[in-house]
C-alpha cells in the first residue's frame, strides 16, 4: 500500500459536473482529491481487504438472526420496543438488502481492523463506484497510469446486478428518497436510480419530506399513490424516532435498506461480534459502555448511533485525548484504539463495499485528524502489480 | 429502446484465474445523470464463453480433451459446493429437493445440524478471448428428482446462497456430458460518445 502523487486531470471539475457529481467541493473545501492515489497489490486487495470483508459480512448476517430472536440483544442495541417485531419480521421474510460499507484501519501490514459497519446509509457510493472508475479510465487514456492498472471496484456492476436480482420481489411503485436539501444525498439516490433503471426497474425519486400518509395508514407519494418500495437514504434509527414512523410496522411499505439493517447499522454490533468471535484477527476488542466515567487509555468511545465520525472520544495509548463534537448521545460502545494508516501526514480510512452479499470495491477517505469526519477527502486507488513502475506525468 | 449497457460474460460463474479477471466494472455507463453524452463503451475484444455440464472429470475430458482444466473445474466446484451449496434445516426438505440418498448431515462450528445434497455434477465455463482460453469458471450442479439440473443461484451472483437455510437455485439448461455450448459474451457493437474506444485496461 503506497500513496503516490499524480497530476490531476485538467478538466476534472467539468468531468464531475457533466456526470452529475455536483458535490465534489463541499462548503468551499475540496471533497474529491485526485492529486494523489493509493496503490495496492492484487494480494493486498484480495487477502487484505476482500476476503476479510466477505467473512465479516457473513459473520454479521449470522448475528442478525441471533439478535432479532433476543429481546435482551434488542434492548442492548437500544432498538425502540414498538419496532422490534417489525424488524424481526423483516429478517424472517429475508427482505432484500442492497449494500453496506465496512470501515477498516489498515496500512497494508498485518490484518485490517474493522472500525465499524455502515450498513444502513453508507455514503461515498457514487464517487467510489463511478467517479473513481472514470478517473482511472481517464488517467490510463492520458498515459499517466499504465493500462495494466486495475481497481478494486465492481460496485457499479454489482449494484445493477443486485437490483436486477431483487426486482421481481419489490412491491411497486418503487421510489428512492433522500433529504431534499442535501446535494450529496440527492446525488447518491440519483445514482442508485440510474443503477435500478439499468437493471430494468421503473422507479422515481421523492424527497423524504414529501412522503405522505393516507387515512388508512399507507405511505404515499405526491400523487397520493401508495408507495410499494422505498429506498431511503435516511437512517432507520432516525425514522423510528419520528412520529411519522408510527405506521411503518403496519403500512406494508417495503424499505431498502430493510428494517433488519437497524441491527447492523448500530455500533452495538461491534461488541456482539467481539463476544461471539473474540480474538478474530480483523476485529478490535469492543464492549458496551454507559458513556459515563473516564475512558481508559487505548480506547475509543462511540455512541450506538453516530455518523460521519461525530461524538467520538479517543483516549490515545499515550494518554492524550481527542474528541469530536456532534448531535449524538445516548448509549455507547468502547472499542480498542487502532491507528488509521498515515501517509504524507494524512489519516486514511478504508471503506470496503459490499453489494448484496458480494465484497466488491474500495473507497478511501483522508482526513488531517485521526477521526474521519464528513469533511474528509475522497482519494482514488489503483491496483498495480508490484513490478510495474508508475508513470507519473 | 433497449441499450446494451454492460459487457457480460454470458452465464459465466466465478472466474478462477485471478490474473485474467479485472477487479473493476467493465463499464460504468450513466445514461440519466448529468449532461454528458452516453458513456457507453464497447468490450474491446471478441469474447465468448464455452460451457458444459459434466457428471465426472472423465466425462469432461472426453468432451473437451482438456484434463487439466476439467480437474481444476471439478476441484473448485467441490469447494464452492461446500461453501455455497444449498443448505436445509431438515433432512425432509433436502430429500424433497434432491431425492433420497442424496443428502448429507453437516454441523456448524457451534454444533447446529443442517443438511446438504451431494454434488452430482459440475459446470465448467471457459472464457475465450480471441480464440484463446482466458479464464475458467466452475460451479457445482445438482440433479433434481425430476431429472432437471440446478446450480446455486449465487455462485458468482451478488447474493449468497444458503443464507440461513434459504437457497436460491438457478436452472442449468445444458445437457450433461454433451459437447460444450458456445455463447457470445459482450454486446460490443454499441459505442457512443467516446468514438468506440475501449473501456481501457
């Protein structure tokens, strides 16, 4: 694993905007950064990331079965009581899931360590699946990267295949939804709509704020049609907290991600995984934590529901403490501290994508801070054979 | 209008030869997003897939004259059968799907018992590029009591089979121990916006 500088494509902003990537710069700060890339060998990708991802994914799904059958587990995960049967039923019906992202700390040496599962509303999908792919394609055409270079990224093909696979079972109409004002989330659902349509599924978009409910408790679109299936880029735990969710268990609305993903998008899954697979080389020690008291050195405290690195406290092994602010509170977990890879003074977080049940791609976020926040830059990657030199323009 | 989007490898299941398979999407056409012309790219090379269903390595060799690949395909199909073959919670369910005498009791590491059918055949698919073998894929195959053949739908698919007992199976249309069939992979002809150049790599 190396970090290598490369000339950005002179027209990358135009390329981005042509392809609907309007969030390449967020609040004036660059989000997409192609002034460098990460290079991996095929073995690093396959043995270091792909195989562990597939194994951890299978372990996580096996745990869902246990959790939904246990009132005690549901309680530890702080899943609201009125939704527990709904979640269990969605699992028993094996309502289809689409995707998820695992975050790893890894610098290419030893086993990659799982930091968390983003199995409900993973972001950076479009830039991982499409724009990173196009960057490599363009750089190869420009002669700045060897034609033999590859990328761990069959995310797009896998999404189209996954939509095609689950299409027959999805109640129609099928709508995709995100918060209206988020350019990033709107870009992501537009991309997913594109993937679904390429799989032959007729589908549309609706802002999550525009969803209605009928007198008899069905969720409806702007023309008052009952929505059959809703892809929602909106956290399940937030949905469940809102009054508007009270019809979810009885409305018959099919969700993607399905309700059972509430088990996996919850950081409580980390101590449960550790309890069941203690000592697994890709897992870090993790325990439930009441969120009170002084965190011992070498541990990280995270709320059960925290996204984009918010409300994380780190007690570094040397005793220094780092904390990020944010809106989340409530029950926590603590996880053994493991440093992110550091290259050129930046901290790299490896996002390993799973579509359906297939480990199929990688997206890397870089942050100046050891806590990866929503302002972290996306940096592309390639697979290079070890002996292949890199052509840098 | 139907637009061919992805160059596919036909019915190919997982390609065993690492060095012959790209780890990235063949193309990532976006038709709707943004304002760019269609980013359709063609598969740059003529590709085809040769596929056959065999009940033994010997039968495979007889049809293909290729003992090395037949043995490879058999070995990897056996491995896939263990990992991704159909699983049933009870012997009755297994027998209903696969016939009496075809079901084997297994145990998970935690002691749960389940049932798997014996693999009764294997599919061998060879990716041919410019007339040369460029990749090998295989899948376990199972004969149903009614004489039809099936393979785990997820062998190479995006959802795993046997997720806690529910196994999606896909029909196998090939006749057992017959000459391999050839199907074209890759639509290839359509390219727009990029002057028909390749998808690179």
